């Protein structure tokens, strides 16, 4: 019998913080890849890693290195157990997909789970399992029911449902030991984990092919990763004719992101970009301004080109 109690809201430093683990198992990894890989993250910073080729848990952040030998021994044994579990689950799932033959090549399973403390002290948690890079099954934390992502995943769902208290155990862990560990790691990491760096925000103007104008709002050099960008026309928030890239690393320990909107030529100054981030005590509102001299526009364009090179290839999410 698993008994869990919903913890009361807790107080931590300003902002949202999370503890999550990513597990990956490969059926036929070959000589250059691990059979099993596990990485733990506090917020978006890796702090612990287990590689089956090394067969021991290793620190990935300076603040976790001083943990005693008992801690590392415990983490190593835990990840070895997870590797055994994933081996069984991988072959079971391969069988459901008729991928049991070695002729089908390499296949993978991945598991992601974790807990999150929100700025108001309340918490969220998640548990997901995937196959070959695609969602397979997940746990609905509200109803404690398993959700299948496709018809084949129904077989996994039915198998899990026969394991009594599996969902209750996962929920109990995520709302108990997971949150306790998150608090502990935040204390150990201190400012190295809870630091806040505000974004530098700029709006640039670009000609559109249809004769209109594209305004692009850039948020640069911020940390942590979570940020909200939106375009407004007066008091109205815009939800169409937008382009957006997910926040991605700048290469210096911070993040960058942009959101663009199409506007009629000549109306550029009527639109404003609103930015919300945990480092700010208010919503930052920025609009496009006419360059005071020709060199400024060239300088901004040069900066953007440099950032694009650093950030790499970015995938666009279009909201039409």
C-alpha cells in the first residue's frame, strides 16, 4: 500500500524551479553509444549523469561534487536498476511494434519525469514514456490514469494497468521525495542555480514580400529559460500572423528568443512587444523606433547575424 499526502505550498526563491530526469535506452547502441544514459536536471542545468559504459553516477555541476561517497553509491545503484527496467520495457515495446528481430535495427525507449515548484509555492509533476523518439504513454496526475499516444501504446497501457499501485507510487514519489530533493539541490546550488539575468529586448524592422512589414522582438541574454513574449496592438493581444522560435542557448550560459509579427507598412509604431520574465518585477514593453542614424540599423543587423550563427539553426513555429 502506498500512502501519499499532498504537501502544503512551499516557499523557495522567486521564480519557478524544477527537478527532472531523462532516461534513454538503446537496443543496439554499437561501440560509440551507451546502452543506457540517465541525466538529471535542476531547472535546465544538468547536475548528474550515468553512462552505462562508465557504470557510475558522476557529477555534472560543481555544487553537487562535494556530496559524500554514500550519495554517489546510492545514485549508481539506482541508475543500474533503471537500466534493467528499461531493458525489459524496450524489448516489450519492440514486440508490440513487431520490431523484435535484430533486422529491424536500433530502437530506443525514453522516460522523462519530474516535479516543479511554481513561483506561488504550488507544484506540478509529470511522467512520460516514449518509443523511438515518439510519445508512447503518459500519466495523468489528476486522474491517476494512463494515457496512450497511439493504438500500439494501448498494449503498454493495459500492461501497466495490471501493475497495482504503479500510478500511486509514481505520484507519491513526485510529490514527496522529488520535491524534497529539489529543495535540497536548490540549497546546495545557491545562486549558481537560482540566479536571474534579465533580457535585453530590441525590436527590429524587416520588409515583407507582400509589401507589409515584419517586426521582430528579440529577447537576449536572459536566464532562466522560461520567458513570455507577446505582440499587442493598443490594448489587444495578437494571436495571428506570428512567427516564434523557442528559447535556445546563446552559448554563454544565457538564452535568446524572438517573436515576429506582420504589420501594414506605416503602422509599425502602433505595435508593442510585451516581455515577462522572472528577473523582471514588471512587464517590459518595447516598440520599434526609427534609427537616429544610418549606422545604428547596420549595427543591429550585424548583431542579429552574429546571434543566429551562435544559436545555430532555429526551427520556426508558425501561429496562423
